[in-house]
């Protein structure tokens, strides 16, 4: 149980770091952990160019089990596509330009390293 | 740089094709897509390459990796693309200098620890590079010896991926294995060990001169197998080109190590009589492999207990016997292998094997005896020029202290006779007496007048058929070459007739 709490915290602080990273790049955070019954989107943001960004964050404390982004399967990517469209539809933004990004957060010697990938799907 | 490229070779049958391998690394989720019709073994390359690179302390890109093998329409198979893909992958990451990669071909399967495993088909693959701009080939260390026959190609034998990178980065040439000269392979088998059987030995000598197919009929224990095993020792050695061709075929089947890489001795292949048709002529669904008859190319295919073969196995040999090549077609394509061999069949005269001499001990019924050899089909027997009876050796020959003639002595005669027949036949576009077309036998290459009169007489008496008529003449030419006669004399032709005496057993 203790380990899961740790993983949970790691995930939370990972998302926080990515949010800060995005703000640093002049993106506006619209929503965090948007959840419906089909799944969850970690971060939804609006880029300075006016593109809606849907970001999946993966955090790991080591690379022992492979690169964090390797755990994003094709199925997960498809799910993210559907969720993104659902969010746009629910918020009356259907038809706007959007993009699905992924961010890997690696905790290495107490420092968070962010590996940000644009347009993964 | 996010693009890396180099070369590999794809093999289909004996035909190699140069494959341009490109690796592109772009941002995106870590994926690995392999384009260009890879087969299963090739699709599994990702995990082998990844582990091999990581265990060699190299970087694996956690990005979107696209590997393209072109020409894309050509189906590719085999694990030997691991090494070129790994090299292109490192080049795409900018971890190795890329100027050499466009003149180099890489060949080899990776082990997970970064070692490079021995591969099949290195020799035929490299033969495909003869007319390309490729100057260097990087191949597995264990396969180095088979490339000795190749000229105009720099070979870098490597044991691990570190060796490859050492060469690419720092121009360190890895140590080369010492190759033992096997050109003169000492054969332990020699005709001097066969006591008696002088007429059978003579018949094999004639067969070696003209590449005539042979059927030996005789009771068990008379030495049929012994004779056949020593047959290659009296054949003329292979020429360099033939040797490369034979080694290429054996490289594909992976038994080159047994054969000896640059040996000039004709191959001797003896499939068991239970062998399947696919094993005999070649086959396989995803990588077509040569069968026994192609492995015996330029050598001898010996089938012991021939009538025991499953129906159709021997008859499948009829096409290669006719055309000197086998074409095997499968869903993935068709491959052609050369198959010019001398067929040597051995058979017992009846199921119990004792129907010889007066046939006293034989327990078979007359019907059984008659049927037994008829299991060999007529069309197959038609292609066999020499049918000899191997009788039990006499008591004198077994106890005699006189040394039998050695293989070397016999071979010297065969080589001399082969020289004579080639001098005569090469201008006509053929090389062996057994290949002389019937039309030539009736005009340019007739026997002596008296001999022709004798043969026409036999034909009239229906002792021989028209086809038999030509076969006797071809064998007579080989006999004449051995005896240094200008053209076959009456006695040469009569001798050729007696080499078909085994036929009488069959009627």
C-alpha cells in the first residue's frame, strides 16, 4: 500500500511539474484531471497559438521498467483521441484545432526531468 | 542527424539482393515500425537490437523509430538484418560516423548481449554484391572462412557489436580468424580398401569420366555402399567457380562447416531412403532451402536401397536430371537451385536380398522378385546409363594380398580421359559424354563403322531400344576416352553393352 501512495504522489507532482512547464511556455491551463466515465485527461491547456492541448503525463522514479512513454499503448492513444473529442464537444469547441501531446516525467536524484513530445497521435 | 542508412542483403534461394536500410528517428511516442515486407524473424528484430545495444552501452532512442527496407516490394526474411538496422539506428542518432556506411554491407544476427551470431547463406549473399558499389562486408566471425573464395571485397569479421563500432569509429580492424587451408582435404576413404569388384570399379571410373548415372544391383554385403562412398574420390576436382557455387549452396543449408569451405572435392550426399520429397528436391514455406539433389550439385547423389524409397521421391528427381536445376515454387515466390549431379542408386535384387548367383538362398516368390526392382519407375531408369551387377567377391579376391588400385591412380586416369572428352565436346557446347544429344551421336560423334553395324544389329534383334542405342554410345565414348581411343571401337561398344547387364535382372 505504501508503495502505491508513493506512486500516487509521484504522479501528482509529475503532473504539477508538467503544468508549470506548460505555463512557462505561455500555455494557459484550462483543466486538470478532467474525468468522465470513459477515462481521464491529465492536463488540458490552450497554447499561445490557440491550439487546445490534451496532455497525457507519465511519471516514473526510474527507467528500470523502461522509458515512461513506452507504457502508452496504441489503445491508450486511441482512447485519448476519443476523450479529446468528447471534451471539445462538451465545451462547444468542436472543430477547433487540437493536439495530443505526451510528457514523461523522470525523477532522477530528486530532480524532475521532463521529456515533452508533441503530436503523438 | 535523425536519418541513418546503410546496406544489407536479402536472400531468396541462391539469389541475393542488395537492400537499402534507412532508419528515421522522430519525436513522438516510443514506437518501432519496420517497413518493407519483413517476415516474422525480421519483425522480432526490435527486441534483439534494443537489448544488444543497451547491453553494449549504446543508446536506444526512446522516440518514434521508422525502419525502411527497400526495395519495399521485395519480401525479406531472416534475422541477419539485425546488424545493419542496429548500425543505421546508431547513425541516425549521430553516434557513429556515416561516411563508410554507403559502401558497406552488414550481415548478422544479434544476440541479446551484443555478440554477433553465425549466419546461414553468407557466401551466396556476398556473391550478389559482385556488381555493386559495395567495397566492404561486415560479417560474423564464424563465417569468415567461407568468404575466402571471394575477391574484390574487403571482409571485416566481427564477434560483437563493439567490434563493429570500433571499426566505424576508430578504424580498428578486428583480428581475423586463422583459416586452415582445406583445399586438399585428406579423405580417409580410398578405393584400395575395396577388395575385388574390379568390374564395378571400372564401371564407376567410366561413370566418372562421362558423368553417367549408375544403378548398382547386388545382394547385401557385397560392397555397393562401400563403392558408392568412394565414388567422389575418383571424380576430377571441382574448378574454382564450381567450388564457389557448391559452397554457396551448402552455406544456405548451413552445413558448410562439415563439408570444408574451399574443398575441391565433389560433394557426396546420401539421403536415407525414407527421405521426403521436399528434403530430396528442396522446399520450405518461408525460406526455401535446397534439397539433397542441390547439395549434391557437381557431385554424387547416392540413394541406398533405392526401391525402398517412398513412391514419388525418386521420380521427383526426373526434372533435375533432365534440366540440371530445380525450381521450387511457394506462395512467397519461386527459387531455382542448380542440381547437376551424378545419380548413384543401389538396390538389392529382391526383398530378402539373396537373389544372386543361382539365387538359392532367396526366399522370395518369383512375383516378389519381379516386382521389387519394378518399383523404380521406367522413366527414371531410362535416365540411368550404367546398370551394373555387384556380385559377392570371390574367395581369391578377398584373400589376395595384391593391393587394389588406389583412388589416386584411378582419378589420374579419369582426369586424363575427361580432358580428352572436353577437348572434343567443349567446341560443341557440351562438357560431358552423358550430355551428347542423340542427333550428334548419329552423325558427328558416331562410333567405328563395325561398332555401328553391331549396334544396329542389336537394335534389329530388339536387344536394345532406340533410347538404349544412344545410351550405349554415350557410355562407349567414355570408355573410349579412358582407353585413349580416337573414336569408340567395336570392343568399346560391346563393353558399354555389358555395363547395362543389370538390366537383365529387371525383365
